[in-house]
């Protein structure tokens, strides 16, 4: 018995304090709200019925992207695919959790009528919420700190008109052009995550991250980014952590009166103290491992960008000086549906073309793990204006095999031989999958970009 | 000592020392007052300019030099003050009043700043020319601002957050939360301004600094309460307003401040439906707004075919919703490093071309609908000598034929056909993102 009592959060009186402790008994509504919140959070946080989670967990490849996916886990009582992507319907699993939590809370109330407080359980709920939030933040923190989540816009994307992007892509690129600022945002998430792991600093960490996540949630809605459910979940957790000390801060800063500190400090048995140590060490190990994976991926081949290097010496933006299609020379044209207007060779094995032909845009956000360069579609996701081809080069026979990366144009293929008459000229000739022949003389343009010139010194462009 | 130097420092930041401010104040034309004037007074806080910075020093750490000098001078004054007034142990009343000044100055400033986003003027929807400019041809600052502009609801939210912080600062009880919010928002803005070369990093940092100064006295008790787990008392001193007239003066002051800088300024904002970026009120070529392909282009009656390298032949043409015609040619122009143009004169509204490269030229036009003439002038401050007079004909609603004298005194003949491009930026968006204004 004594042992169980020592479990209780013990209430420490300060000698100087004549106002004795607040009553340990909770009000009935507090008890009801707590039971519901407890169940709701558990239902929304753990893979209780979701066997698929465990199969992915054990079959998953260990890399920064797949672990990031695991940290983003939300139970799917109704699978994501069956839900609308936008609007209230995307929160259907929250609805399921709410209903189930209400039912279970009612049953719980019936069986646990005489309970006057849940201080202990509240403490453990806070432990769960703090760690769950910290894990979510540290993962997203590291993929921003090492700018993986939002990479620098590709050369092809720099040559895409502003109006030819989806809104989310503009948001990403606007962040992508300032990697240092992105690292700073990641640092804020990592710092808040560390503050959350320690009980004493958790309220400060939650306060910082409420502001941060509040903005993230709004941005997700405003730019159709698509992570609004997960970011709202993290925001909910942060609010829950903050709620614990909120009345005290309200009393100190708004009512401006003498405020009693939190007198309940969990007196843990030596066994549970071990649990605490294990949790902290496990979190530190996770953070370290994930940080290292993120660093390695960033310095190696960032997961959103294709990994095979491009044709050596070809990187750049090219004018198509001369173009022959099925034997007919086509002069410069902004309206001809066959005439290449310009070509970009990326640093990696992607080539993009500007042609006056309508494009059905890849509607995904390109934010998935793919091993294959053809499937790494971030560069064309949400992006119009240009046609993107992944290529493999045969450097012995000087040929390029190109495949359209857009899933709507999978059938498009080009077989081209290449030659470099000089440093800045490439000649491509070959045929398409429809056996149309193509000859293109490309000349590199050493373009100066306003983006890189900045506004610190006078410039003529 | 610490208090004394902070006292002088806050005075430096909050009280305008520049005589130009006062001469400006007395030359305001109150009969035609628009919000930029009043908002400028409200948000115009900052350190006195002890030294003038060279343009190239305005971006790095050196740009904070005036704040630093202000603090050093404050410190020296504090030293003298300490010697003269050795016995004083505390300055509770004086400290209260200096925080009042800091609070109100910061509050009115951030509210005025926030209104520009709450009524989304600061970042408008992109012009058609922007929609047709490659991403790499904008300077970073432009992309940052336009990135907010494409999500008008988000801009309203940001404005709301700033105004909210300001309103919290107006009341004694909510001051600490307002100061914390002010510090967080403005510190982020200052850093973003460094990253994007936005140019208002010092101004934003000054606001953040005031937020920190206001919050500072509460930090020890917050630390004690949350981290040490000890009972804590607020570190707050209010002078007693036992004199009735002091009380009334206080109410009068609060009411006047709120009437002018919260309510009247808001009224000025909503009364104005033009914003300050584009000359919406000027007459334009009606029903012409859009992007056009250049089907035919003649110079001195010689047809020029399209070429991306031609410095005279237009590659496309765009009629904006206001009196601007833009076209793309392969010709360099001086970039405008500025971002301003706070005037209703259309040619002075430089926002649309400043910081945008890539060969698009922006011409302001005046229209004579009787003679069907457009009088065009390059908006670029460095190229205002470029003027054209073009006659327009409209054989059908999607074709415009321009003919006349171009900026090189050559006669040109241009056939424009409307290009009905469906911009992905506005496709595939949820209906709530359909735009609010204009």
C-alpha cells in the first residue's frame, strides 16, 4: 500500500506559504473532461487496431524519409484514401476517435464513480503527449535543419513562370531559396522538442511551438499543402501540454496576483524512475540517429532530388538554336507544338523541355520516398510550364534514353544521340516513341538571375 | 544603472528626434488624409540616425549601428545620472511610465503595420506580368512578399496576429502576452528580412527589442513559477491614481490614442479601396486585360520574326488591370533596388517592376479614347526617356493592333492575339481560396 501511495503525486508545502494547498479533489466536470481527453488522445495517437502499421514498421527500410513517415503516424480507422483530401471530411478519424472516446468515457464514469482525481494518470498522459510531440518535432526539425524537406528550386523550376506553379509549390520554393532560414526554422523545432522532454521546461517548449505550429496549420490550409491533419494534431498536443500551466500563467500575468506553483511532483518509485531514464535515453538515441541520417542524406543525395548525376559538363540552360522535326526545320516559335523552345540539363539525370503543348500537372506533392530517379517527382510535382524527362546516358555510344517523368505521359520516350562540338554547344538527334525524328542544336545561355543578383548593388539585367 | 540606461534607451527609440518628423507633422493636409500618412506616424519608431549608412552597409550587422550607438549613449547618460542621484534605490514610478511609453509606441506601431495585411494591401495578388515571369527572375524579397500575396487569407491572418499583439499591449493586464507575441513575431520578421533582403530588419528588430524590454521584468517570476516550481509574485508596480484628475487624464489619453491610432486609422484603411501598389483608379484600355501573343511585328514596315534574342521585337504583351502595358524583349535595363513609390501617380508606383529582371519592360500609359491613342512611358526610373505613342485598333475582342512610334522613334506595327492561358496557380484550389479583393 505504501508503495502505491508513493506513486501519487506528492504535494509539497512550503513553510512560508500560509495558504494551504488547493484541494486535491477535482470538480466533476474536470474529471469528465479528463477521461474524455485521455481516451481521445490515446485513440488518436496509438496504432491500436492498425495492424498495417506494424507490418510497415518491421518491413520498412531504414532511411530518413521512412522514419519521418513513421513519426507522422496517425491511426486510420477510416483509411486515408477513402477520405476527402480537403475540408472537414479529412478529419474523419478525429470524429471516430471523439465518438469512441465519449462512449468509453461514459462507461468509465459508470465503473469508476468514486474517483476524485486523476493526478497520476494526468501526469502520465502528459508524459505521452510530451514525448509524442517531441518525436514529431525533432523529425521535422532535422529535415529542415538540414534542408531536405524543402530543397532549393531546380534550374528548370527557376525557368518556370510564377503562374505555372501550384500555390503549395510557390510556398515551398519561397522557403527553398533561403536554406539558412529553413535551418533556423528547423532549429526552433529541435529546441522546442528538447524543452518538451524535460518536465520543468515543457511549458516553455509548448508555448514556443504553439506559435510555430499555429502558423504551420494556417499555412497548410492557405496554400493547399496537404499536411493540415497532422500539423493540427501536433498543435493539439502542444495546446494540451501548455494547458497544464496556463491557469498559473493567467493568474501571474493577467490577474497579476501571487501565484502558487504546481505542488504536485511525481514521486516515482525506483522502478518508474528507470522508465523515465529509459525514455529520455531512448529519445536522445532516436534524435541522434535521426539527426545523423538526415545529415547523411543531405550531404549524400537528398531524398526529394534524383540521385544519379547528370551528363557530365551538360548542366545549364540552353537555347534551341536550330531545330529539325521529321526533316523540316522549324524556326523559333512560341506556339508550335513540336518546336523545342529551350532545354535545361539539371545537375542530376533530368532534362526538361519547354514546348508549346498543354501539360497535365502531376497533382501529388512529390514528398514520398522513391529509390528510382524516374519516380522522384518533386521537381515536377505541382509544376507546369516544362516537360520533364529522366534519362540514362550511355557514355560509350553517346546516347541518351529519356522517359517522361510525368505519370500522365509515361509513354513518351526519346532516344537521342549527343555530341559536344564545343563547351557550350550540344547536338541532340534521334527519334521519339512515335518515330518522329528530331535534331536540336543547343547553345548554353549564361543567364544572370535576379534571384542571385539580389538588391545590394546596382545591376543591369 | 540598468534601469537608468534602459530608460534613456526607450526614450531614444520611442520619441522622434528627427526635426523632419515634426515639420512633416505640421505639413500634413488633414483634409485629404489617407492611411499611409497616419500609419507612417504610428509605426515610425526607431533609433535616431547618429550616422548615415552607405547603401552597401544596410544589410549586414553594421546596419544595427545606430541602435548600438543609442544604447552606448544611454549608458553614458546613465552613468552621469547615477553619480548625480546616488541615493535613489528605486524608480518604480518612472519605470512604470517608461514602460507605458514603450507599450503604446509599440502597440500603435504594430497595429498600423498589421492593418496593412489585415486589409490586404501590403501584398496584393500577383500582376499578370508576374504570373508570366520565371521564378529565377525575381529577387528574393519579391518572392517573399508575393508568396504571401498569393494567399490573401493567410495575409489577413498575419495582419490579425500583429494587430492582436498590439491590442494586448494596450491593456495593462494583457501586456505580458502582447509583449511575448510581439517579440516572437517581429524577431521572425527580422530574421526573414535578413534571409530575403527585405530591408526592414532593423525596424522589425526594434519592435522585437521593445517587446523584450516590456516582458523583461516578468521573466524572473515566470522562471521561478514554471521552472523552479516556486510560488511567484508578479513584478508589477502601478502608481496609485488617487487624484481624480490624474485618473481622468489617463482615460482621456487612452481614449484619444485608441480613437486615432486604432479606430480612425482602421476607418481610413477600409475607406480606401485602392491600396498603394497599383494605380487602379486611372483610366485603362477597357476589356483588354490579359496576356497576348505577338502574331505579327513590323519595324519600319519590315516584318521581324520571333526570336528570343531580338532586342526590339516583342515576345509577348500584357495589359494589366491598371494602366500598365508590359512586353518582353531581350534588352537589359537598370534594376530598381528600392521597393517604394508611395504616390498615387501611376508612373511613380514602382512596386510592379522593382526587382524583376528577365527582360520584361513595364510601360505606364495614358489613354485617349477618342483618338484611340496610348501615350506610353517606361516606368523604370532609369529609362523614363523611353516613350511611345501607339494607336490602337480592336478588330475583335481578342485582337489588338497597335501602330505608331516606339521608344526608338521607329514606326512599329504590332498584332496582338489574346492567349487564354489557364494559370495552374489558380487551378486546383479549394473554393475558399478564391480571392477576396478585385
